[in-house]
């Protein structure tokens, strides 16, 4: 086999070039697939599991020696001959031809077409900085709007069609432009399409990546995928294979930005950039989408003949709108004929392979937009004689999406009592409380318009806005071919004051910060007596958080209704820990394993640094350990993981017992657990299985906080003192903390607000800090008093 491959390489003169190489699914295990996706330039993954990669001679030999059976499908010479004639691309538009055509469409269709510059490429930015090597890449990113009354922002549904995030996928641009030209030429001729254009605001961005597109169209590198970012800062766009330059734009979006299906290395084709939205091209798309109220959209790629829908960042992540997303994907896929017979395949994006940082996940996860990736054709640059057929084959799917925003949905306006529009959340029971997290879908402020695409059925829908009473409408019917119109007027809520005090066992805390979550109310600070007051909070159920430097924060849920909310008591425990802001990890931390953890400035959870696990080989581990004395209460830390799901893990252990573990790709999250006072051993272990990979997986830890260990001195303790309980208010458990300078037993009695004893506790105490738990699960909500000797502690049970 090796001899055959070498002969093919010689015959095709591929020493310095690449070929499209197919590896049959028959020879690929799940681990093999993960290895190939991580280490090679993947062009496509077919429905039956075949993987096609771009491979040079060394890649071919490496694959063969690794036990794979690669087959050359198409050479670079074949691709070049089908794309270029006399050195010019045939069947594909370059940037200049595209811009000229867009400008002519605007000029020839006044009132119907409007062209907008929505951003600059890196090339234009560098050129404007005087870097003359980039003058030929001075590109704008163009968006074109198609609608009657095109200069007006009307109360109409908005959709978009994007193309060419990846440079070597120019067929996506051609499909995008074919849709645009078809709608324009049909306007005033085809009544259905005329009505759709008149009742929809339709946007096209046919070239998201103009710098990369030029590299391909100029035949500098047919395999170029990324944009033109100058990663190595040599002030020149290096377009060779394995160049340090460029970022994969469809790995650079936020919401679920990370290392799955992407890379941290400059010279990898899937390099995701130094941070989310680091690229001017993705910033342009982000700002463009943020400034509109899009309902649905398609972003075109090549190749694999697939219709993909969110989520794609994890195999296990299911979108709350999964059923409706899947239904539309099936409708579109069944309308697109496949080159080998049948039709395109609809599937969740992660079924192809999990990928973080995609357009679809960000637009859906942030705005609830139904966004689809359509992977066109059976090769990334089809021969010019196939371009028109592929464009025509994909036209009906684009129209299906256009029609979808006018049927099988609930829409209306949300206003207040005076008729003014409100930005409100639209919560659909049975949809928004399923699947993985996405941000709430809201009405837009200009018109108060909302739209929810749903499957057929009956729904209970709740409308929420701060300062207004929630309104739930039950049994809202959604049918396949109709629009369910549902206008809502929200009634203003009453407002009340919220007040209380923040203290620690040492006394009140002046300057503590109080903040409500999720509502537009500015935080406030406590006065010299530790007191706070929010003078005007709308009735409702909220989470209020108290924070003070060096102390644990505390949150509680409060329900404001009918009267001022007074008497809130926060008791904050002093914390110690490490946020790694010194930039080094040293004593008392203990580092072990095949590679040490280190302080990293790669997007910490907060501040400038976090702890990152060492770059370990497969079958190895990297351990971060601390032996530490703590008080009774909660410890917490932030963690992030980028690993092969199901194989490589971050473990957290206390005293040798694993409390939790995380695998796959997890963005910054918080972990908390309860601790008993005393000395404990804390350990974070990142461990990889024994399967060969790139060694770039790792884990991060930040903001490690422990409950403060109280050293009692004779000036503080008067034989015995209750110093508070945590949490307070509580439901149904709370921990009572007290200090003593003698060893002995202490009796505690719990009284209700009527002065009746409801429970007694007999506690063995040691010298110093002590604690015990109270369970009030069988008691009613209200104020309770815990008494022992001359000590009385007031606490509140909220159920």
C-alpha cells in the first residue's frame, strides 16, 4: 500500500501540493475519528462516516503508517484546472466582480435594494495603518437588503443569508447570489415571491471573508480556509500551507467559544483566534445581527450535502427549540437533490462533529434565531460546469425558510397600558424549560414585536418584563399553515422598598455591595451601620446578592408583594484562597504529575491570571494540590475544561474523595461545596486517557475561595458566643456557627415567632470554632430565634 501511494504522489506531482484524500468509515473507530479531526485538515465528514481531508505526501505516509487506508479522490491539479482558465477563475465571482454586481443591483432596483458597508476586513485595517503589503486586501464586508420600502425599518420579520466564512468554499457565495438574483428577477412577476419580499426584510451577506476569498481566487492557495489576521506580526499575509496567519471565522463566535472542533495553534486551519469575536469580520456580523430582529437565517458552506441546526458545540447539547429546528431542517433538506440520488441529510450540527464558536450556536444561543448551516455539494470547489446546477438545486430550500417566517408561529406586539412598546421576554412552557441554556427570546423595542416559531400544538406562554406583572396566556394554538396573532398589554407592577443589613461575625460591614440579578437596578452599598435600602423595586421574585472583599458572597431569593420587604440579614463569612493574580503558582500549592500546572493569562475567569494544567501526553495527569485549614461553610472555585469528551477529565477531590469531574468542553462555570471546619487536602487533577492525540487538551481553575478559619483569642471569646448562621434567610437547612474557649456541651433552643420552643439541640463543642446544622423542612416559613445562655440569634425560614 505504501508503494502504491508513493507512486500516485509522484505521478500527480504532489510533493508540494495537496490532494483530497478519503478514509473509509470501515477503517475508522470513534477514537480514530477524534484523532483525525484533531490532527488533519478536514474537508468533510459524510453521512456514512467517510472522512475526506486535504493531505500532502507526508500526510499520506503518516496516515498509512498509522493503520489507515487513504484513497486519493482528487488532486490539486484537477481542482485548479476546473476552476481557472488563463489564470482567471471560471464560474466564480472574485471580490471586484461581486461588488460591481451588488452596486448595479442597487442602482437598477431603487426602493427595492439597498447596499450597506457593515465592516472592514483585516486587510483593510492593516492597509489603513500604512502596511502596504495589505493594500491589495483592502476589503469591505457588504450586506444587501431586499424589501419594498427598503429605506424604512418596517414592522416585518427579518431573515438573512450568509456565505463564505471559509475562503475555500466559494460555491457558497454563488448560491447566495443566485437566491438574491432570483428574488429580484421574480419581483413583480411571481405573485408569491413578490408578496414575500413585500412582507419581509431579507438580508444577504455573500462574502464574510473577503481576504481569504482573494487568496483562493488568485490561486495563491486553493486550500486556504481562514481570514487574514497577522498572527506572527511580520506585517505580511503569508498564504502558504501551515501558515501562522489567519483565524477560522466560524470558530470565532461567542456563546460557546472554545477548543472543541478548533485549535489553539496559529498554523492550524481551525485556529479559533486569541479570544471570542477577536476578528473584525465576526465583529461585523455580530454587530449586524445585534442591530436587527432576525427570526431565521442560513449560512452556506461546503461540503457534505447536509442541513445542520443548533446546537453544535457538544454532542449532548440539545436546543430548547430542537423539535421546531429539526422540522424546518427536514423540510429544507428534502427539497435539495443530492448528487448521488436522494436528497440532503438534516441533522444536528454536532452529529457531523462537535464544533465550538460557530455562527449558528451564537446567533441561536444569544438571540434565539433559527440559524442553519447548509453544507453544499460533494467537494469544496465544484467544477465550474456544476455551479449553476448546485445553485438551482438549493433555491427551493432558501424559499422554504423565507415562507417559514410567515406560518406556524405566534406573533404580536407587547405594549404597556398607554400603548407604548415593551421589550419583554416570551417564555413558552414545554420549550424554554427544556434542553441546554440559551438566552431568553425577547420582543424588540421599536415595535414591541415578537415572533416564536413553534411546532403544531397548544402552548402556555408567559410574557415577562421588569416593572410589569407577568401575564400567562394558556392553550395558545399553533397550526401548520397559519399565523397565531397574540397581542399583549402588560400591567404595571407596584413598587416597594427592600432593606436590611450586612454583617460578619466581627460586626456590621460598611461598604458591602448589594445587587439584584437579572433586573435593571443599580447596585448599592451599605452605610456605616451595615444597612442598605433599595427604595423602589417592582413586585416579583428576585435573587439578591451581598458581596464584600475578602468575604464569601451570599445570595437569597426574595418575593416582593404587597408591602415593603424589610429585615433582610446577610451574614458573610470571611474567605481566603487564591486567584493566581501573582502570576505564579508556588507554596503552599503542591504541583505533581508529568507536567506542572502554571499561571496562565489565557482568558481567565476574572483578573489577569488563572491556573492552567500542564501540557501532558496521553495516559498522563497534571495535579494541583493544597493542604489547608478552613472554617465551616462553602468553598467555591471557577473551572473550565477543553478535552476529549468521555475520555479526558478534570477531577476535583477533597481528602482523596472525588466530589465531581468534568469532560468535554465546558466554558467557565462555578463549583461550590460545603466544608467542615478543619484541615483538608484539596486536589485538582487533569487526566488524559492512553489514546494518541495532539496533547493540547487542558483544564483551567480560577478564584479558589475557602471559608475563613477563625483563630480565637481571649479578647474575642467570652466563654461562648453565637456568631451567626449561613445562609439566612434559608430553606430548609442552615448552619449555625459559634465559638467557645472551653470544651463542653451547649444547649440550644429554637423558638418560633410566638415564643414556642419547636426544637432543642445538645452540641458537643471544642475550643475555638464550632458549627451544627438545623433542618426546618417540617416548619412553616417565618422568623425563628435560636437561644443559648445569653445568646439569641434571629433567623428567617423562607419556603
